[in-house]
C-alpha cells in the first residue's frame, strides 16, 4: 500500500476540475480518515464552489498559493505531516498552449520541479503525478497506447506534461523518491471549465448558437467520467506499486462529431439520426498539430481491481443535467 487510508494528503490544484472531484471522492469514502490539504492558486479554471461540500470538515484545509513558492510548500509538508502529494496543478488547455506556451512551461515543468525539490527533503512522502494520454502523441486507425509507449507529444501542452513526467521519473531513479504516474484519457463532468469540448458545446447549445467543431470532427477520443477518474487514482494510491505508471481509461471511444451529436440529441430531445447537422454544427479550421486518435490500454489498472462505474451515456446525462442547473442558477459554469 503506497498510501494508507489514514494518510495526510497534500493536493495541488485541488480546486480545479479533476482535483476537486478527487477531494470530494475522498470525503465520500467512509474508510478514509486522513486529512486533505488543498493548495490552489485559484486561476480562471478553478473554483472554491467546487469544494463547498468539504469546507466545513475539520479534516480539510485550503491555502491559496502558488506551487512555485518552495519554502511555503516545504512548511506545509512539515507542519501538516504530509504522507503523499497528489499533483493535479497544471495548465491543460491545448489551444491556450498554442497561443501562450511559456505559461505551460512555467506551470507544468517548473512547478513540478519545485515540488520535487521539496520532496527531496522529505523522501518518505509519496508523489503522484497526474499526466495525460496526450504525451504519447497520435495513433493511427488502430492500436492502443500503454504505459511503455514512447512519448511523442504534439502540442506545447503535451510536451510540458511529458517533460514533467520525465522529471518525476528521473527524481525517482536519481534520488530514490517514491512516485507513481497516471495517464488519463479525456475527463468530463460537473465543474469543468467551458474551454473544454463538452462544456463548450453545452454552453453554445444553451444559447441556441451553432456548435464550433474543429475540422471534420473525426478525431477519436476515449472518455471517462471524472468520478471514475477519482476512483482510479485512489485505487493506484492504495493498491499500486511504487515507481509504476498506470493508464486510466473509460469504456467508450467516440469521434468528436459523435460526441457533439450526442449532446445535441440530449439537449434538443431529438434522435441523433434525425439531427440536421448543418443547422447546428459549424465546422471550423482545424487547430495546428491536432492529434487524430487516442486510445489507452487499461489492463494494468484493471488488474488492481479497478473498473469504471459510469458509461458515457449515463455520464453525459449527469453532466448535461448539472450544466442545466448551473445555467438557470448562475449562467453556464465559467470557472469561478
């Protein structure tokens, strides 16, 4: 067991989409008795609202801080007797990385380096790196990525995550740190910023605007509901092996066009085969270096007893229902 269920956990980026889902998951586990220390800068893509259900817990503490502040992070590790760091904090939007790659280099590479330098002083602390399947580049018509697939990142975002992964692995080998890495497919669910595909399309659909789709929309992606991702991470931390990487995948692979049609069908309450694509979808110029296909082999994680609980159809209904409530309660979720 890498992490005991009574462990004190430092979560970086815990107010973001995936980090907050993981924290909510922890406090829903009746056998988790540890404490959670959340360090988040509260950038545009984070929200304290995402953890409103946890704020009253005496086992939850929040700090608004930058992971670059090494002395402060070291103080937290010592004062809170941290057993493990789960590193979510990252810039993640491919389009933004194309426009502003320096931000991704600073946060994803330099930020991870700073955390690893902190852990060097407290090598008993386990470090888990949240990564992505995008570090592996693009697949052709068939096949899947696995944990030993060579890295071939296509975007500045993917390159920055690949670099941070390599830093983590190198610190484990050079300094003997206890680490694990997880590569996840596309996440979706409540509280995701609307720069990402599904909330972006929902926002446009709720406004009765055409849905902008890159190129032909034939790019293929695997999807996982964010609560299943949280479950997968906890499986790795409690059942995984030090020094290992694990692929986290869902149950379904769809083209981006198919996802958009499923969104439209649900929002408009019209069967997919009766949708007039030209009336609702606007095909726009594809982005530079757009990967064609991602698919991930999840057998290694499944061997630990993990299996996704929510398929895409159910997860999409849950997601659309949440965004509808957000629309009427506050406007479509925008991060804050």
